[in-house]
């Protein structure tokens, strides 16, 4: 009987990582999943899955990172802005290359400042782009996925950018700086990402080596989003183009990101993934989903 292949995943309780873990474990892969803590509902769920081994600890721990990829053939890496993301991203790539990982999928994002259009870079995206370039430089066999906007970013809580604000008449209002009729890329993080990543691994490097893939399965304008939302909740939903409202405390790094979004997409109307990537054709070739 052939030995099961092992996939390494980091930040296992995040939406992207958890989506892959559920799918990969269900079809028989061994999944070695790093997470900062085993506390929380998602961590408890993952710990109960067959074929999943949780590795608790920080990605700033060089000994942990050095052991993480040993014996693994594949890896999916989505780092976060907590900590030095560039240093962590490079450390993970070095460890994966040293361990001989055969296919490394990195969740990246564009740096719009490189296109010569006067667009600003977004701080939480440009760090990922820097790590992507490092992965290319060291020759790690890799594919790069660029995730669209999560459908489940929407909330009735007072969080900035994707708050569906309940009005006095029972309707909802979404206020954001995006042009009301310019399409944006969307995906269902829990249900789309895992199957799509698994298909990338299945297709392999022969098809996807060094490739950037826009992981977005629908392209809808803010007005179209509100129409779909209204159909789902059975209430009127109105889009209002306006500045991002900050009603709750947020980290400084996220404030800088939101300020950049207002300029990049609100003022300049830049394409979400930059001018080189289009959605959703490649993503739908990987996974048609439930649409």
C-alpha cells in the first residue's frame, strides 16, 4: 500500500488553511497543521479530524519551523500580519526548500505600486508580494494564489469596510469606497479554497509552476452584491459609496490598510488583483463550487 502524502499547513485555524485541511484530510492526505494555540472552536474541530496532526507553537520559533516540513511533499502557506510577516515567510520558504518540499502553494497578494501607474501599495499585501518574490528567487517549486474578497467578511457588527448596517426600517446599508458599478472578485473562503488548492496539487507543477492564480469564483459590483444579499435576507439592501467608517478600535496596521484601500480602489479605481490577473475563469477550472 502506498505511503500517504503529507501536506504542511500553517495558521491552521484561518479560513484559507482550515478549508484545505478539512478537504485534504477527508480524501486521505496526512495534514501537519501548525497553529499558535489549540484553544478555540476551529482548533477543537481540526483536532478531531482523522489524518490531521496539530503542531502548536509560534512561527517565530526557528526550531519548530525547521522541523515542520521534514518528510512532507506539499505545503500551503498563508501567513498573517501578526509578527514580522516577511521574516516568517522567508523562514518558512527556506525550511521547505531544505526539506525538499515538492510543491509549495503560497497565498500572496499584489503590490500595486510596481505597475508604474502611481498606485499606492497596500501594506498588508505588499509584504506577501515581497515573500512571493523571495520564493521565486530561491527556486522553491511553487504556485501563488491570490484570494478575492471573502463573502463572509460581511457582518452586522460595526467592523469597518464590510458592515451591513441594519437601518431603522429593517433594511440594510453597505457603505464602502468602491465604485458602485465596478466589479470586484469574491469567494466563499470556507468552501471554495480547499477544493481549489487540492486541484492545484493534483494538476501539479507541470501546469502551475510559478503561476499566479486569482482565486475568485464570482465577479460582482457592489450594487450586484447588494441585490444578491437582498435576495438572501428578504429585505432591501442599499449600497452607498463613501468613506470607510471606523466605529471600533482597530490595529494601526489595519488602519493603514484601510486608508490605502480608500485611495487605491476609491480614488484610482485600480483593478483588484492588478492588471495582470483576471477572475474567475482559472478559478472555475479548478473548482466550480455550489453556484
